[in-house]
C-alpha cells in the first residue's frame, strides 16, 4: 500500500500527528510519500522525525490514499494537488472546526486500522471548473468548495451579471457572489446565509454577499447547468477566489463556470454520516429544551 501525506506547514501540531502517523504506518509496512513542502517543514521541527521516506512535488501515480493533516484549508490544498487522479483523501483534523478534516487526532490509529482493513466508504464530491482567458488561470481551474467573485480595493458594490444556460438570470449588485458546491455549503456560502446541502445532492448554490436588494436570496440550481458571468466595478477590477486562492481580474472578463469532469473522493469512517458531522461540528438541531423534555 502507498500513502501520500500532506500537511499544514503553519501548525506544529501537524508535525506531531505526522510523527505518530508515520510510525504507525511504518509498523504496518506501508510505503509512505510526503509532499515536499510538508517534508521540508518537518525537517525544521525538533521532533526527531524519521525522514527516511520519499518526498514528492508532483503527485505520484498509483497511490492508494492521501492523508491531509491539518484543517479544512489543508484538505482543500490536498484536493488541489490530487486533482483528477482519483486518489481518495482522508482528512485528519489538527485545526478547529473540520468538516472535511473530520478525523480527530485521538482517533488517528483507529481510523488508519479501518482503512488498512477496508472498513470505510468513499464519498464522491462535486468540483467546480472555471474557464477564463486570465493569464494566471489559463485555460481552467478547479474548486472543491466554492468560486467567489468579490469587490476589490473599493467600498463600492460591484455588479455581477449571471446567465444560466445562456438565459439571463440576474444582475447581482452586492459585495460579491459565491458559487458553491454541496461540499462548500457549510463554508463561505453558509456564512452569508446560504443553505446547507447534503454532499450527495447534484446542485450548486448561488449566494450573494451583502446584496443591495433585500429580495435577492440564495438560489439552488442543478449542477449540470452552466454559468456565464461578467463583473463590472468602479475600479475596473475584481477579485476571483477558488477555495481561497485568489487573483485580481481586470474588466472586461467573461467567466464560464460549470461542473468539472472529475470528482474528489473523500474517505469516510464506517457508520459516520454527514448528519453526524452537522450535529457534532455545528450543534445542528441541538435544543436544550427538547433534551430536557425527552429526558424528563
């Protein structure tokens, strides 16, 4: 078995978890490869890390799993590197909330044993594709959570004209617009009032950021529809962010957003569901009055 390891290079806790993880996997005779940036970070740590493993810059072929050690941001970075290779990703949480990185540090050895014994399941997660002529992202780029179009260097709102399958939908006058996948429904989209969507839903969410019109609300559309977007601002520029990776675009620029031709495969523990995560991470549906009435 070959396992790739990615990690957060800003958190010392990630190095400690990596040490435990590598020691455990080495005893199981697993072939371990460490992403070069994380490998270099581990070299700087004082944990006597046994760096006898391979490091890599380009994702090697035929790996069985990728382990992401950090928070959801680290998971998104791992997904960017994995791309269309179809390597399943397991997220190990050394951060804070952790929707994607939902394996707690104290569960590490238990979950790795489950993987080795094939006691897990895979969730296929939809990916967004952005097509643009912009020099930084030509010809296309991808996002697991969301693509956000935002104002830049101005307190003035921007106008975001959106067409769906060639038909004009709306011109959003707002601070921005988020186009999110079901995976991203619990991220930036949720923070601006977007709905929570189960990962298995075949939908995208369009959620405006600080809309100037109170009768404009988030909208759910099928994920096989294509969007054509054009942004106008007083500064003649705007910000495009893909899972937090951002770049400034100049007007005029037409953006084409659609479902990507591949999905990201997320490793989940047996008997662990999205609703478990909602309840544990967001305290979703928790009502102390209800608890008391049922426990009375």
